[in-house]
């Protein structure tokens, strides 16, 4: 760290190009951060130069507790971070003092990943961060405090009246119910919404069986008040236990009553990730009701629909590599034909007279042994 300090002292041009700072901590090595004079001197240099605008703080181990409590607010955030940053990411850390967020009055973008909030350290600030973009994954409890849904604070910790873009990743019904509170709070300004079903790998089967296909969206999510909404993306997982895969997606679309003249809809469906299922089950879902909602939504609008079906199929063929490759190629060709038939007959037939719709469809086929679902957090929105 001494080396970094000496570099910054001797190279102002380099220091002026530092716009983002990322700090990672473990559960056993964290409290040094507010008592290390070299680190604090580095922060002073970055503050005085004035180009430092983005800050990320994450735990390296299993959700360590946020270090030093109120001291980190007094000695690090208030003097060096809060007045200057416009973007903040907190990931895999628990018991974050709520004032970490409250005191960042210029904050425009906030990302929370597996974060819990300690509301007892509220700053009582009258001016709250007025967010433009918010993303959270498995941080529903934190959102309850930020929006003051629990009424634990005198006021919400964030101002959502100018919030334009929201991304939520979820796995449980409770998280989806909490998401509605956020949608309601931002409904007057919300333009872009992404709903992502989390990768359930490592979760109990009951967690994602209840959630599969977003089957209970009708009771959980309503976009009827989002009159400025112009972009909606949904990433979901189809699963062999759910009988009516598209009900949840269709019910979300049914609630949309946007006034936007241009609308972008992207639906990404992954089938067979948690359980291998026949491809025909994907094609037998109620795509007609889905297409009917597309037809309704697109009336009087320039409308773009991007539909992606990623199918992970079982490849247990134990024959020779040549025969296995040949069987795989034949199966993939059959799937493509069925998908083309689905698009032309169930979707295309309803949308054929819609001249303002741009329809972009993709079928992605993966042998189960070759498929690896990526984990992503969208920081650019």
C-alpha cells in the first residue's frame, strides 16, 4: 500500500484517471480499513483530485459483517466517499449501516448483492440520494429499509421519484412480493425494468420449484402504474414441475398499460436447467395467450420483441463419439424445426398483420454436459 501511495504522490496524471475504487474484505481482515494512515492518505489524494466517482465494497468470504460500524462512516465515508460518488456497489456483506447509503447525497446508481442493512445507524439526513438506477440481487430485506416499507425510519433512505431503471434478480416468492414495493415507489418515473430469475443451483429444490416459470406473477407483480415504461426484460427458467409455463410472463404483460410510443420487450427463457424436460413441453406452453398480449401491447407503438429460448437437453448417449455427434445434430435439427413451427403458427399467425412489430427470435441448444449458466450483474444498465 505504501507503493501505491508513493505512485499517486509522484504521478498526479495517473491519480486523475482513477474514477473507481473497489475494496474487498474477509471476515478476519477488515477493521484495519479505518485505522490505517496510509490508506486514509490514499483516500485523501483521490478526494482532493476530484475524479473519483464510483465505489464498490464486497466481502470475499461468506457475507462478512461490515467493518467498524459507525467509525467507518465517520472516518472513511463522510470525509472521502459520500460527498463525491455517483455510483455505489455493495456485495456479499451484512449489517451495512444504512447511513452508508443515506450520506451519499449525489448517488445516482446503486447495486446491492446479498446485502443486509442495519437501520440503527441512520444519518437523519434531510437530503436523500435521488437514484436514477437501482439493481439488487437477494437483498430484499435491505430494500425494505431503504424504501422504509417496515416503517423503521422517519423516512425512506432513498428518493425514488427520479428512478428510471430497475433490475431485480430473485428466487423466492417473498422476494417477488418485495419487488412490487420497489416498482410502486418508482412507478411515476420507471422506464426500464429487468426481472431476472436467479440461478437456483445450490438452493433447496423447494426454493425453485415454487418459483419456476414465474408462475405466481399474477398475484405478485403489477406494472399498471408504470405509464412511462418503455423497456421490459424478463429472464426466467422453465421447469418440468410447472404445468403452465407462460402464465407468469403473460400475466406481467397483461398488467402493462404504458403510454410510451416505443417499446422494447425481451424474453429469455431457459428450459431444462434444473430438470431435463422434453422440448415438446416448451412448444406446448400457452404461446397463443402470450402472443395475444404482444398484439395488445404493440397497438399504436413501434414495438420490438426479442425472444430467446435456451434449451438444455440430456445427452446420455454412451455410443461412439461419431454416433453421439450424429444423434445430437439430428436432435438439434428437429428442435429447430419445432421452434420454427411454434414461431410461425402460434406467434406469427397472431402478429402477422402488425406492421410496427420487429420480431427477433433465437433458439439456443446446449447438451447438459456443456452448459454452464453464467452469473452476471449489469453495472451499465
